[in-house]
C-alpha cells in the first residue's frame, strides 16, 4: 500500500515585512518543529537572493523564537 504524504504550499505576500519577521516566520518554525511538512513561497517588493532571504529569516528566528533554531530549517 502506498503512503500518501500531504504537502501544503502557501504563498506569503510581504515576505520581507515586519509582520512576517515578528509573527509569521516564528509561527512557521514552530509548525516545522511539530514535524508538519510544508512549503512557503515568499513574495516581496524588495529583491533578495536566496542567501540574503535565508539570512533575513534566520535573523528573524534568532530575535523572535525563545529556543535555539535548527540550521536544517534553512
């Protein structure tokens, strides 16, 4: 019997904004820690490379998550 894996995708408008940094990225990180699997596609007015966007999210988690963050999340 095949196992079906549900993968949810979400579009995040304003991915570099204040709300995303303070609330959405920490919430998504907590979902990740609960072993939920999903994909997030971020869109913003400001252009970022993959590396600069990852740094932005990592900085957000360091500032707004009370526990140590996993490097594999990025």
